């Protein structure tokens, strides 16, 4: 074979490789743009999109909730962005019971009052109401939710009130205990009376317990121990993405 023919073939092979690389680069760019467009349209799946509590749960929601548990400023930005009415109260307490983050949900259906909590607990309550409690009340019990009865959020004490135990999340208002749910038709469903069984009330309670396991870092109920036989305990201690749900 003549040298001119060999050189011509080599130039053709080089051009083919260049064309292949160019096509691959264009294809990759198209895929990146398509992925960006899809994430922009689905912010609940986008790890870089700011959390908005009005968005449905998505792949990135848990990581975003975990991020706001330890940063009140990020959390309050989430509430503002989500157009959730809230008040920021002055710090209170001292030592292990110092509460530097006191956030009050202005319109939450909590009774006998709306207790100050950490912002992360407040945000968790809003997500839980939207995604778990209100849908379960309508679907399992056929009536809208009217209110939720609680045992309080702040209590300057150690766990189980034992002197040698770690400090409770209640000591800083980073927890809330929920005891009962009242529907607009007047029915009252309590954790103590209605947890056991397979009727609509029991199914409702299991749904709202399970539905709290995403918004909160810790969820404890009657199946955890006897101390929780009459309420659900929710707190926002940083326990990783999986949290504790019992």
C-alpha cells in the first residue's frame, strides 16, 4: 500500500474518533440539561433547591430536614419561604435548660395551647399535619381534623426524671408529646384508649405515628415502652437521616 493511501486512512480514523467524542460530549450536555430541567420542575427531589414545606415529600426532603435540625436560621428561612405563620420568642432558661431557639406556630391546631418549641419541631409539626394527620383523619375516619391535644413541649428535666439520665429533649423545647386528636364532628381519638385493635381509630393512630417518622428525628409510642402508652413523643435530636421510629 502506498504511503499516501496509509496517511489518508489514518486521517479518516482520526476524524471518526473526533466525531465520536464530539457526539458523546453533546449527548452528555443534553442529558445534564434535561436533568437540570427535571430537578427545577421537581424541587422536592433536588438536593440544591431550598426546602419549601408546600412541596410534596421527595428524594432530597430528608436531607433538607436533617440540615435544619441544627440550624435555627436555616429553619426559620424554611418557615418564611413556606409562608408558615410563626413568632420568634426571646431566649429563656439557663444551663442545660437554656432555650435559645423558641419558635411559636401562630396557627397550629394544638390544644390546650400552642407551646413554644425549637424551630425544627415547629417545622416537623407542619409537615406531619399536612402529609400524615389531615389525610389520615379524612381517609380513615371520614372527618376533618379539628385539633391535637398535647402534654407539652418544654420541661427542664432529665429523661424519665432520673438524676443519672441524660437530659431530655424536652429540656430545651426540642420535643412535643401528643396524646389525642379531635375531629370536627366531635370524636376524640386517644393514644391510650384507641391504639390497640384493628378498627379505624387504631389504623388512624398507626398512620399518624408512621407519618411522623420522616419529619421528626425521634418518634416513640406505645410499642416503645410503658412510659409512652398514652402519647407519642416527637423530637428533633440529630440522629442521622434514618432517625429513630418505634
